C-alpha cells in the first residue's frame, strides 16, 4: 500500500501517519520525492482501513500496490533511484563501468589491472577476495588478505571497491573494506545474508541467479530494502538455457522489464553472461543500447594464467577497446561516460 501525502505535508504530518501505521503492527517507509512525500506500508494490509487513513490530515490518497515486491516497485517510487557508490552515481545519466579481475591473485596483478582500467575510464574496481567455486579443489580466494590488497589499490587509484560477500558472518568485515557489497548468483535467495545486508549502510549489488525469474529477482531485492537499506543495484549476469556455445544466455530482456517495473538501477555482466571473452564487447554494446545503467567487466593482465575465469576475461588492451565502443553507444543513448 502507498500513502500519498499532499504537497503541503510536513515531516510532522508524515510522522503522525507513520506512528498510526506502526501502531497497527505494520512497517512504514517514508520516501521524500521531488514533488510529493509517499509512505510505503509493508505487512498484512488487512489490518488497515483505507477510509481511516484518508481522514488523517494531509493524506491525499491511498493506493494498493498489486506487485508482491512493494519497496522495489515503481508504483511506490515512480522516479529512478540513483545509488551513490564512493561518489559514483549509478542509475542517473552517467554510464558506469566496473572492471577488474575475477579473483585478487597478488598485489602486482591487482595494481596493474587497477591502473589500466582507471586510465581507460572505469569508475569502480571489482575483484574477488572470496570466491564461490563449483569445485572445492580450486582457488577460493585470498580472503582478508585480498581485501587488504583491494584497499591498497583504492588508495593508489581512487577507485571505489566492489567485492563479493558470501557469508552472513563476513558482512561486517567485508563492509570495512568495500564500497559496494556484491551478492553472487548462488546467494541471490540466501535470505539470511540478504537480511544482514538490509541492516548495513553500504550499497549492495544483487546478481540474478542463473535460474531465477524476474519476480524472484525483485523479491530478493525486497529482502534488502525491507531491512532498511535502500541502496540496491540489480545485476543481470545470464541465465541457463539449452544453448551450449556460451556459458550462460545473457537475458537483456530483463533490462527494459526492470526499468518498467522497478525504480532500482540495473547493470549487466556480459563476462559471466557469455563466458567468452570474444562475446563481451558485442554484448556490452547491446546492454547499454537496451538501457542498462552500466557494466561489470572481468579484466586480467594475462587471462591465460588467471586463477579463475580466464576464458571470459578481457586483456587490458581489449578493455580499452570496449570503453571506446560502449562510449559511442552511451552518447547515442543520451548518457555520459
């Protein structure tokens, strides 16, 4: 349910409505828009009577939200959300590219990559300190040592850090180092982890599970939003289909769908979406043309010796070419880069 306040409503008026809603055992989420203040009501709406709410001073109208995801819905917030990550705005006019290695391997590899992607125009640095792997016998990441190397790369280049958090117990530790906490595809429906991230003050990058529907994707975002963290960025990273010549099938249909249904920004990961380095640039162009707010790209100085996902990583030179090509598309789409 959405309670739309009148244009003359003050914060005191909003507080009166909030207290009334919470007295009924529901949660109230005020959103201060440009023209109006709206209050999202979360919980069993059978406990509330629309007629009673309408009698409260400065309540203009009460509108039911039909979607199962309430806080992620554009019905609640018509304007796009813009998420600030270490001074980088994601969801606005700027096309944001996040780039870096799949895994943090050592200081030389990370710093070389960070310097190169920064010079090419990347706005944020990605790098896995903790790596979820299909096999328990392959490289699992450097852990906190990797986080410290990412912090060193940030100190030198100024790039904000994007890295994955895999366990609820690690949220506070990773949040000390990272500017954007990534939830990997395998954890998209790990509700305990999502609830923990809902209590943090750091932005969250939520990747779509490789078999998740759009509704399930947005409901996972709802877990984080309902915990009080409004800083959620969605990420399309490909789904599993019967196609065999790529690792996954990059579902670019989801980009305009999210834009229609939700106010949350969405970026695209063509590296995981294809699993092939030679497909990354064409699909990056397509993602920006489809309306994505940005890209997350795997880059490595020497993909042939990468500890993980070398086959889908771009060389430093190839990433420079990607930035040139997607920059042209971004300008054609009315975005800055």
